[in-house]
C-alpha cells in the first residue's frame, strides 16, 4: 500500500463518507457543524484562495489563531498546496510571533481577531518575508500597516473560482515536509521541528492501532481543547480523528470545558495533566463543601475502586456496596462528563499517579502517554486494555526504543523528525546514527512499560553529587489543596528549596499565616520522601506562573530559567 500525504488521506476519507458529521464549533450559543464532504469543499476553496495570494509548494504559512473549524480547514488547505503549516500559539507575544515568522520565512500569516490580530499584524509587518495577513473575522486594525496586505477570510474566499479550486492539489511524496512545529522553548528560543507526511501518518496509524485494541476507532467523537499549535493536538486531535473518520468538537475555552463536555458528549478527549488536576480539585472542593453522607459515599466509591484497581478481592458486602455506589456515585460523575466518555488521554507533562488512580477508581479511564514534538509526537501510550497509570505505557508499534548508558531515552523510526529548521548543528546533536536523543531519563519494567524519571537537562545535581528529578516532587506539591503551583531548585546546593504559588484560599490569608500553612503542607509531603528529596525551605511567589508573565510556556510547562532569574536573589538568601 502506497503511503499518501495527509491531505490526500483526508480527501479519500471525505469521498467515502461525505455525509458523515466532522467538525463542530459553537457560535452565538449554538453548536454548528460541517460534514466531511462540506469540509472537503471548504479546503479546496481555501487552497484556491491561498494560491491566488501567492502561496506555492514549499512556502511556509503561519496559523496563529484559536481552535475552530477554520483552523482545521486552513491546515488541510496549506498541506493540499504542498506548503508547510507553521502553527503559532494564540497566547504568543508579538516577539514570539515575530520569531516564528522570521525564522520560518513565512510568506503569509493567518489569525483571528481582536488583540491577537493586532499582535500578529505588528509581527507580520516587521517580518521581511510575510506580505499578507488573513483574519478569520473582518476587522479594522487599530494600527494601520504600510507594507502588509490585510484581508478577511470570507472576503478572500469570495474571489475564488470554485471551478479551478480542484486544480490546486499538489502531488506530494511521503517524505515531503508537512509542517514546522516550534517547540515551546522552556530553556530558550523555540526551534522549528520539521515533520513530514510520513512521520505524522506513521504516528497516527500507531495510535489508531493502539486504540483499536479497545474498539475505540469507529464512531468516536473528540472534544478538542489543547491548542492546535501543540503537536500533541495537531496529530492526536486533528489528523488522528481524520484517519478514524471521527467527529471533532472544538471546546470554547478552558473555563467552559465542564459545560462543553456535557453538551458535546465526547468519547475521547486529549489534554495535559493540568486539566485533570483542575477537575480533581473541583471535585475535592465540591465534596468538602457538601460533606456529610454525600462525601462519605463518594470516598467509599473511590476506596472500593482503588481496591479493585490494585487487584484486591471484594468481600460479598463490598461487592453489593460497589454495585450500589456504581449507580449512585460513579455513573453520576461520568454523566457530568457527558455520559459517553470512554477515555481521557494525558500527555505533554507527567501525570500525578494519584490523580490518575483517582479517576480510574471512579470509572473514568485515563491513557497516559509520552512523546515529543520531534517524534510527531507520540512515543509510548498505555494500552486501553492494560493501563498501568504509574507508567507512560509501551512504545507504539513503529518506535524502536532503548536506554542509553545514562538512562536517556533514545528512539528511532519513521515518526522521527527530519531535523530542526535551518539548524544543522542542533539536528546533528539531537539525532545521532539515526537515534533521536530525547533528553528524558527513563526506566523500562519487565513487561516493557516505560517510566519517565527525569529530564536530563533539568536534573538537579546537589552539592553532594546526587541526582534528583524535580518533576515528581513538584507534582506531589501541586496536588496538595493549599498549593497551586511549585518549582524546585537546589542545583549545586546542599538541599532542595521551592518557589510556591499558594492556592487562592491561602493567598487571601496574612503572610505569616500563609507561610505557616505552606510549611505544614511541605511537612506532610516530606513525611513520605527520602532525606535527599525533602523540601527544606521555600519562598512564596509574587504571582502565579502564567503565560502572560513569561513563566510558563503555551503548553503550561514552567520556564525554569525565567522563574530562577526572577527569584534568584531571594532563593540565594535561603542557603
């Protein structure tokens, strides 16, 4: 079987099931959708529009907009022309957009409206190669541009002759580039990862096969929450559903995820651990507020669920109670999640095992995986028929994986990137003899399940020469009700310290009381840690780590070097 480009695969599926529902978004309070056949027509028209605006095979086109039907259409249209999709996070600053535009040499940018359009327009005008900006909505920029042509998506489409739009499909080879996805840059400027049609297609098929083990391919509905500029969502939330012939419903926002879950009634959803932490926290706070019998029944349901999860045998009394609690507790939780949810998929950062076990105990499946943008991105995934939540699963079928002498995870296979855009030295450093050096440290158990124990560049080496992986300890801190965020430090120091963002409840207290409560929180966590891992001192952050203040990436990872620089003097005073 000849491997086809991602756009050709889409058109094949659209031709065979043109009447099947595909993309949905909420407008003016009402969910509106398009079938595969309708989206195919939209893609051809959009490709014709882009060709009229001068986009040709090999050109780079930036998409910096919120998730929605037009984003997906633009992605497929760019690929149809043989051009390269260059996603840029909607949360990016003007300087971030400028870096992506100039580094990629993009000839055209696509955005939405409001402040985002203003930032993208400023960046596009400064970028020497970008000549055109398309906005999904018709807007008037506050700051007029002199060298940039600005038009709306709909107005540009009106100029397209549908009779010629079918001639825009470029003949592509599997190893042609499909996109440049810029890494989130926790330690410096993002690099453009070159992914081919083959690399993403291979990854999509690997994940599809894994899902097929639990009959999770046909008739599926995805709720898309993560930004499509994230490789995890771009592959798993767009091109995977296309390959499955599934529906995609675009979540309005993080704040609306609970209501959107109930409205869209998805079967699958991809998200980062932070979402599950938020959901867990909401459940815990709701339980404590209710108290009484409701809380008691819920705790019992969790306890029995954990017992079954750990392979324990229920007594006759417990079996009866479990059946009752299944109807009274677990079924109601699943109903609040839409009633059809089969699995959450977690990736992008480590999932606290306790949170994973909690959801599994109440009957909500979580498939934790592991990946990198450089691997298109999925490297491993928990099989739905054999979940081991303390691991990131087993390597997907096309991945060859081994551990280097220092424990670093090395992989090779068709899903590996072609390299970093215009960065041959960094490419040669990362891919050696065909093996991608992930920078992550791991272990493999006797059954082939992978566990991530740390990040090679983020490992804290204390003054005694001991190696400490901070991610697990930070996750333990963040699950505590009094702690919202945390970052550990202690490199070349005798012991660990932390920068802590308190919960909103704790933040409302006087400073002395804040410190007292957080000290108690740290002490409770330290009780279960080795001497080496204990958090001895901490400081309270001036404000939460956010994307806006530059202390988090768009994928919600802490930019350690930024936080360290901001609090360097105060942290030094702890030692």
